[in-house]
C-alpha cells in the first residue's frame, strides 16, 4: 500500500511538472535588446519584453529577467513588432507551375456586376508554402486580396495572421480597385468610362443604405444587390477603399472623389507620382501604400517615379506604408532601408512596415506596436532589420515562437547531403 501511494505521489509530481512546463512555454522574456515599441514609449536602448498568454505583458527598461519566464537573450540585437505585408495575395496563391486553383483572380459571375461583392476570406489557405517563407523573415501579418479581376472592383480583401491554423484576423477588411492604364483599358477602354462607372456605383450604394434589397423588391441599379450591400460599408467609411493609381491626374481625381463622398476612407496603392501632390494628400488625410523602388519613368502612368517618393511623402505629413508584393514581401525591409537612404526618416520607415499599416486597416489595437495588452507578434533581429545583412532570429506570433523552417530551408537541407543509394526524387522528406 505504501509503495502504491509512493507511485501515485510520483505521478502527481510529474503531472505538476508537466503543467508547469506547459505554462512556462507561453511565458517568455526577451531580454536586453534594443526595443522599437512604435508607441509613445519610443525606442529603448536596452529593455525586456515580457510575453504572457499570447499578449505583450510588459516592457521593462534594462535587462531584468524575472523568474517564471523562458529567457530569450537579445543582448546586442534589435526587437520590433512583427512586420505587416501591406498589400499582398498571401494565402490566395501558391508557387507557380502546377499550383492548381488560384484564389487571387476572379472572372464573371451573376452574383456581381462590378466585383464589389467578392469576398476573398473564403479562399485563404493556411497551407500555402509562401506563408512559412514569409513569416520566418519577420512578417507576422499580411493584408491579402485579389490580384486580377475582370471587374471594376477587386472585391473585399482580408487581413491574415501568418499561422498554420485559423489565419483569418479580419474578414472584409477593405475594398480594392485600380484606376491605372490597364484598368481603364478593361473598363470601356477609357478613364472617361471608368470614373463615371465608379461614381455611379458609389452613388447607388449610398442610395441603397436605406433601401430594401430583398429579392421581392425591385432594384434597377447598375450594380447588383450584393454589390450594393458590400459597397454600403465603403461609402459609410466602415471599410477602407484602396485605389491603385500612379499618375498625378488620377491621384487628383481620387482626392476629388473623397471630397464628393465625404465619408470615404481612402488609401492609395503604388502612387509613384504621389510626391507631386503630397500636400493635397496630407490635407485630405489619404495614406499611400508605396513601392519606394520605383525610379525613372517606366510608363506614361509613372512619369514622376523617383526613389525619393516615400521620403517626400513622409516629410509632407502623409502616412506611408511599404510592402506591395506577394512572393517576395520579405524584401519590404530592404525597400524601407532604401527609402531611408533616399530621405525617409528611420522611425517613419519602421512605422511604414508596422504601425502605419495597422492603422490603415483598423487593426492597430491588436498588432503593429509593442505595448501591454497588444497581441505578442514580436521579432528578434540579429541587427538593424532594414539592413540586408541582418535577419530575424526569433519570431513570435500571438505569443508563440514559430518554427524557423520553410519549404526553402527543407529543400536546402535535403540536398546538402546526397550520399544515399536511392535518388532524392524518390525519397519523401
């Protein structure tokens, strides 16, 4: 009997120890790094970030390492919030060649006449091999949407967290369209048709807010009922309207559009000529998600392209975000570094990858900065993240460390050692 009690005691101790290990696994102390909080707390030359239950618990100046936390030594390293892909198709596409169904494009369907009703959240695939490739480079969240469409609008995009399970962070996070040359060509062959159609669609959506759109009631609008419901959130300002545009004339039309529909929450994508109307954009409170690598005229749409674009917008008071890419969104850190080299302030460049993106899409109470209560998306970098020679060493998403492994690293490791009889093509990793 005594021996039996001893066995039960040992089992109990092991159980408690197992529980303690499990609890500790969700509590981390990132100790001694240079911490960019992207809040009023600013940048701390040496600080400790405490993570508990998926949230940032506290940020303490110095190298305090409290008991009960798994210690991550960040001395001599840099700590930032997880970076956010500002405009991508992550989770909707796969690597090329034989990826099968791609959910980043849409063609004609009776449910919509202009594309506004399309909702990409149903197509997000957490198993995309692009997700681990992206997150191990310090990106923990991404804005994702339709890349190509036969319609005026590219539908409603989403915000995803780059996790293996339950990636959807915010469905119907924005509405997107393009007013550049290619879009004008697809919409009647001229901007004279495109802009009339856009204004008509927004006007009908405004009218439909107080209209019974049930199938039993007549509807004579150009847009479908489903489009009217979707655009209703846009004209009321509940959903950002992202408009891809580059040329100065188009940007001025966008500013005028916001004046005509005063509740619109507009952001510009690309905006290679945006610096030419920087003061007007700042006055209208229109942010720009820019590719700062555009340089020299590449088309009639981009006559004003310059590497100084992001810096000039920043100096004028325009909120700037950086990160327009899918397969190589990880290069956004290099793009931000180049923007700094061409006149953008360093703090603004970091904000363009984090806080500014979160604010544009209304998720700034969850991600984009490091503060108590924020989701613990945290990255420990070997050095300055805007330097191409530095890399992410630890990445946390919602307080959990991610495995620093991707399809690319697995292929690298697989073919480093070919000393075996059977060809590697016949060996499943």
